[in-house]
C-alpha cells in the first residue's frame, strides 16, 4: 500500500535484480500498463485482461504494485499470471496503520508524493508561506476501512493460490538502520539475489533506508486537527481488533 516506504525499497531491489525494471505502479491509468486497466473498465473482459498482463510480463520485469488502488479482478489476474511465470511476492505493510493513513492524507493535501517535491513543499510550509488545512477525518476513516478490506482480499487471494509471500513492515526497514539492513538481507535471500560482487552495494542500501525518505511526520504538527484525526483512526482500529 501507499506510504509504506515502497518507492525506496522497490527502487533498490530493481537496481539489484537481474530482471528488467518497469515504471512503479505500472497499472495505474496514467502509466506504462494503464491500458490494461482502462480496457477492462470498458469491456469487463477478464480473459483479455489476463492475456494483456501475460504479454506485459513476458520478460518478467520487477513490479511495484499498489494493490489498494486496483480492482480485485485485476489483482487476481496479476497474481494468476505472475504465479505461472514464477514470480516471488513481497507484501510491504506498516504496523502503525493510523500513521500510514495520516501520511497519505498529508500527501493528498500537499501534493508531496516524492522526496524532491516534499523538500520544496515542506520548506514552504515550515516558513509559513503555505498553510495546512484540517484533515478530512471522514475521508480518512473511509479510506482506512477500504484498505482493511483490500488487505483481507489480498490475503485471501494468496491463500487461494497457495502462495506464501515475504511480508515486511515499514517499521522493520526504516526505523533503525541495523534492523533494516538485517531485514533486507532476509529479503535478498528470499529472492535469491547475490549482491556479493557489487562494490557500491552498502552505499545503495544506506541511501534507500536512510536518505531517500520524505519524513512526512515532521510536517504533521502543522495540521490543525492532527491529534483528533489520529484519535478517530485509532478508535476505529481498536474497535475492529476487539
């Protein structure tokens, strides 16, 4: 899902992999494989969608895919085709779901989706040249519930196709460098990626785990109703877990 550190991790893995890379989230409507989604939305032809995905994955490119943005039928077709091609799957999550949703709402409000944009936009906010609006708590709560259902749907798909993905959390990768480095090694072993011959490997890892993030949390105290929004989200999560 978005706001889990996926851009940094996927960029690193694409550099390390022997497989060709592709544009991140390629099935989004405005991206490299957006025609697959657009065609399905127009004709609802699932076999044609599977065929288009099979063609797109013929060279087995690495993919960063935000499943929360896609319909279940596309996610199912993608899992079917990629399984047949021998893909290995990674689920990147965030233990603090309320923080993830708040980070997403902040990105929506500011337009800061990447590190470069965030650096400029956050500087404007910190300088008082741009004011933050309150978070729409009803929208955030609705998206949280949607995401919970999307996650349940994904796990059901993996169970249906008897796949065991490698699961890793944002907190495992980015809160402590040594912890993140150890978790990355587990991930590399899962992918059978041998990086022993790469002279700049450790520099690439440090850049991905330490230097490439947006650190959107530093902007949250500029949001007028942040505390209330977090309370609403956390209450919903607590009720769900009972």
